[in-house]
């Protein structure tokens, strides 16, 4: 808890399998899950420039939003404690006691929890809602749900800026699309980013990613597959659970069913279907979330 995230721990781990041999591709997992036990993976990269910006603006309080199981709330609470910010978490829905492990951890880090009914939560970015939050809590630095904003995009670009190998494809799970936008912003002309939607989304993810990239001058290749959400956010199946278990046994890499499990499942299925051209070098970003 007392140490800063160490991004040099995000090693590249090569995955060999009969499919990678058959397809003549190389597959690597970038272990962003290892950079910190609590502020892991993409959540750290999404937060880091926001923390600097909050400090630059002289803010002492971070306010953000999330569901009761939100990895983002968890990471913000931990970061607040580590970097000396007061934190306020606005939780969707009503309070359930005892607190689940995510919220209990957030509270233990000093996060002030406040519950918001679902109808208001849907409008959480509206002026009247933010205004009443400022009346209630005073001045704060606002982090959107999932932490996705322009600083998050800049931070996520760093996850591939420091790679020691040239790659053709980079893959990540997509919740709000902030991580994919960051990766896409940092691609070279021959590289592609593939997002795996972990929730049922019509085209809002594509819109969100395009919007986050609108000020980036260079167009890059990115796409989102909607074939691996397993019925929706946090929905899973026996085959997904089995896959995660086998992956752990064979490669000693822990995955969870909400994000990284769906992504790796998709990568293997797409390998089998011949989606990645022969000779491709693929990097799958382990975005963390295992605890
Ligand atoms: C939040 C989260 C994501 C989703 O990232 P977005 O930028 O919202 O698309 C992916 N993986 C893990 C482990 C997460 O916690």
C-alpha cells in the first residue's frame, strides 16, 4: 500500500500454444496487473496524469463515480490514500450492508461513500447534479466514471510507448473505451488496436473512442469486437470460467471473468478463426483487476 506503482514490473510474457504455432504468430501478455497490488493495470495509467492535474489545480479532493464493484472506485480510493487526496465515491444505487469487499476497501482507504439513486446516476454529468454535489461536498476535482477523460487517454498511450518489441496488434478489454482510445492514439501506421467489448453496447463504444480521439491528428487503425461480452457486463459462462482456470494452470497468469478473461478468450478464439494474419506479433494488455 505504501509504495508507488512501478511500471517497470509490467513485463512482456510470451504465450506459446498450439494455435500460435499453427498460425505462425507470436503472442505476448503485457502484465500491467503487476505494477501495484491495489492501483493496478489500466486504472493507474488512467489516473496518473489526472492526479498531476488535480495537484496543479490545487485541488485536495477527488470525486468520482462507480458501481458497487467498480475497480475504478477501488483504485481512486487507494491512490487518494497514497497521494494524499481526500476522496469521495458516488456509488450507483442504494447502500447494502455489510459493504462488499470493494467498498469496504475504499472506505478503509478513507473514501467517503455517497449513494445515488439510479435515475439521478444516469444524469450524473449534468450540470444540476454536479452543482448539487458541489453544494454538498465543496470544491473537488471531478474524475468521470471509469476515469475516462483526455488525461486517461494520454496515460494509457504510455502502456505501449515503452514496449521493447515491434508489434502488429494490441488488444485490450473495453468498458468505457478510454483504454482503447489511449492505445489507438499511440499506434504507428502499420499497427492495429483491437478492443473486446465486455458489455452489450450498440455503437456507444465506437462513438466514445472516436470522440476521445477527435483531436488527434493522425488517423490510426482500431476496431472493437462485440462477439465476446457473454451476455453483458459481468455475465459469464462455464466455458469462460474453464478457460480462465486453464490459463492460470498453464501460464500462471490470473485472469478475472469481467474484463481480462473475456479479452484472452477472444484472442484465442480469433487466433483459431485466423483473424490475425500469419506472422503477426500480438500484444494483449493485462489491464489488471485481479485481487
Ligand atoms: C476498468 C477496466 C477495464 C476497462 O477500461 P476502459 O478504459 O473503461 O475501457 C478493463 N480492464 C480492467 C481490469 C478494468 O478494471
